[in-house]
C-alpha cells in the first residue's frame, strides 16, 4: 500500500525522511543517549549503514499507517472529460 507510492530515488528520500521523523517523535531522548555512546566506536560505517536500513524500514511502516490520499476532485473531473472527448472524436 504505502510502499507502492515510495519508489525510486525520490521515494527513498521520502522513506528516509519519514523514518527520521518517526524516530524523532518516538524515541528522541533514547536516541541521543545512544548516539553519544556510538561516537567512540570503530565500526561507525557499518553502524551508519544499519541505521539507514532501520530508518528506511521505519519510514515504510510510518507511511503504511496512512492511506494514500484520494485523487483530487478536479483531476478526476478532467480525466472524465478527456475520456468523453476521446470517445466522441473516435
């Protein structure tokens, strides 16, 4: 459902942003304490990759909680008008 509307590079950015927002809202205090502890570790690149994957997963979950918005009313009307015109012309 939500993962279908988040494809490609733009979708990846949306998922990352949603994951970051979810993380910030849900666990900001705990996350700050964990970040301080992680700064001295030697495997930061691996931890960063793991964090990115977790944020992507959180983003997917956050976006899946909300249904896709319905199409705009004027867009629906415009498409109907286009179909009628193409049916009348052909």
